[in-house]
C-alpha cells in the first residue's frame, strides 16, 4: 500500500467531518507555532510570497512584476492596495480582467488605510488618491522569456512530478528552489550565442539569396 502523503492522513478517509476536524486542528497547531516563532511582519511576508494573484502570478514579487512591472518595494500606495485587494478573490478583483471590481476594492483598502491614519491622514488626501485610475504595466510572466528558458522548463517539469509524488503543491507551498545556474554567466553565454546566431543568419540569407538568383 502506498503511503498517504496528503495533509489529512488516513483518518481523513473516514468522512467529511473527521477530515474537517483534522484540518482545523492542524491549522490551529500551525498558527500557534507561527506566532511563537515569527513576528507578524514575517508571517505576512511568508503569506504574500505564496498566495496566488491570478494571471499565473504566485507571490507578491511576481504579482508586482506582472501588473506594474515593478519590484514590491517600488510600488506606490494605490498599487499596493490593488494587490492587497486581490487577496480576497484574485480573479474577481484582477485589475486586468475586472478593472471596475479592482478599482472599487482598491478604494475600500485605501479608505481603511485612511481610517487608521496610515500614510493618508486627511480627507483631501484620501479623495485625491481614490480618484486616481489604476495604471497597469501588464505582462504575464512567461517561461519562454528571460534567462535559461529550456533549463527552467525541464526543471519545472521534473519538480512538478516530484512534488505530485510527495503530495506537495509546487506553486503554493512557498518553496525556494536553488539551481546550478549562474545567472551572470548564463546571461553572457546567451548574449554570445545571440550574436553568433546573428552572424550565421546573415551568412545564411546571403547564400540563400544566391541560390534563388541561380534558380530564378
């Protein structure tokens, strides 16, 4: 018999009620351990680094790059409010797919910020910032772009199979993956290859043009 790699264990097979009790008990134990070992800021950072923001965006860093083409620490207040609003329902408050919903949710977040006196301290500031439109710089992260595309694709397929066999969610478990790739050397290698391929393409075009002239 194969071992049960799920979070519920074999007791979870006894029915929905035992399964729910097990899940809630484990959530309670995990929450206590988290509060004993991490600060509130560390806990929210861990959460933001694992949650989905729709559009194939997992984690706050990828979300900031996807929707605003920025790093998280470069987001302004209203951009941050957009992403925070997506935590409740990522697709429903997706600013690209549902801009009206996203704008409404963003302004709700901004009002809470104003109400607690953080960053926004006057009614005039609040009215001014909530009147701003959501300005996106939207670009879905693509495995066919960036460095080491083939390497990342092969690695992703391997990790997906491995995690599935262990009952681990590759995209939502907050895993950190370290590889043998040196990003600087990879960048130099790909730039050198692109330059070489440009020369080869020029030679190919010239030779092919001669062949066409002969055949024509």
